[in-house]
């Protein structure tokens, strides 16, 4: 253990029913906070869209029906007890929620995560960059995935100095894209916090269903290893409104090894000692970016969006 060791809890959450009041969900989060505290945690990571059911599974023609799932302020009246209890315990936390931002006079909706330090201050906010799914109602699917209808994409991956290190956030589908981790790592990121809601059934290609758990760990572990950072992946999981979502929340070391993993598909806490100094072991050797990367060869990564094969 060094000065830069942080005890981190992955606070996995089981299903949230459509009619479950925010206050009940926040009570569950406070119970998880207490369990994390009992394990000595200094930072507790909750999932994506932690305050409500995963509403993009439904098509709503009327925005008024969608907006009930959004927060217009943070802390809100409903989440204040979580902020208060974490402050009392001196624990930091991160969670995802649907954010409605009216500050410009026009409503903007984001899939958001925040990072709160041990003194109760919101030190970081992130808007999900990679929005999966579709824009229009697709009745052939057993359930919808309308994130692209309900949210605007975020426009940056940022990092913050917090918990004695350099911390970044990403959300769910972001974890499948190597660019996410690399852009964070190019800012020195040592700890990436990533909440997710991953339906196990993937309607466009159901052959992937059996691989959902494998793909989850594949991307979290490779992101950690290839960038020399700790990665905390936290699920909202279990059968929620009839849709089964992946569990298997993990804390991954910069070596790519899983050091803690949830074993249920419900509310559960696992804690790991995360020594941020271990990042240097990878960042200063095999993945010494400054020495070994060849950005002059990688131009297509930012110049081109989709693949253009050579002419036949
Ligand atoms: N929440 C989220 O981003 N889920 C996606 C589902 C992809 S299928 C539309 C994920 O990548 O896990």
C-alpha cells in the first residue's frame, strides 16, 4: 500500500422498476454506501442511469413521458440524502443519471455521470459520447434501445485530479471503443469509472448474447492494460421490466487482471485496494506513449469515421 492507494467500491445495482420512487432507489444507494464503508471504501462507483429504470427500452412519442426520468438539478431533492450521508462518512462517489440542462434556454438532454469528492463537491461531470441503439421506434425488436433518440452525445473525454490521482469517466457503450481509454490515457488517466446497463439480448445479432459477459470483461481488461490504468466497471443488472441485463461488475488493475468481481445479479458491493502508483509500471514501460506511440501514422483515427476499403 502506498500514499496513492485508494479503496474503491463497485456498487452494483439490481433492477429498478419503472414505478420505483427515486427516494427508494436512493435508500438502496445509501445502503450500498454503508456496505462499501464497512469495507473501508473511500470512493463508491454506482452504475449508469442509477436513479431510474433503463427507460430507453421504451418508445415514448410524448416528451413529457420521457422527462419524468430526467433530473433538472443535482443534487436534487431526491438525491440530497445520498450526498449528505456520503459527506457525513467522508466518502466520494460517482453515479449516472439522465440530465435535462435548461441553462441555455433550450432543453438539452444527456446521459451523464458525476464524480463527487469526499467533501461533497461535484468535481467532475461527463456526458456520454458513444450513444448506442437507434433513433426511431423499431417495433420488430422485443424491446427498444432509444438512447440515440432521447440523448444528445457528449463532446469530450475529460479527467480530473481527485482521490490523489487522475480520474476519468465513461459510460457503458463507451467501454467498447478503444478511443475512449486512449483519449483518457493521453491526459494521464489512472482510474476510469464506467457504469453500464447492458441488455443481454442484442436484437440485431442474437449470436452475441452468449458472449455478453466475455465481451464486457474483454473490453474493460484490454482498456486497463493497454493504457496502464485502473478500470471500474459497474452494472445495473438483473431482470428489469422483463429485460435481463448483464451483471459481472469488476475492478480491473493496470495489468488487465480482475481484482474484484460481483457474483450476483442484484445490489452488491465489492471493494479493492487500488494503488494508483501501479499505473506507472505500465505507463513507463511497454506503454510508454511518449517513447513508442506513432501518432503520425494514426491520422485516419481522427480523419475518418467509417471504414473505406480499397477499390476492388
Ligand atoms: N447502455 C448502453 O450503452 N448499453 C449498450 C447496449 C448496446 S446494444 C444497443 C452497451 O454497449 O452495453
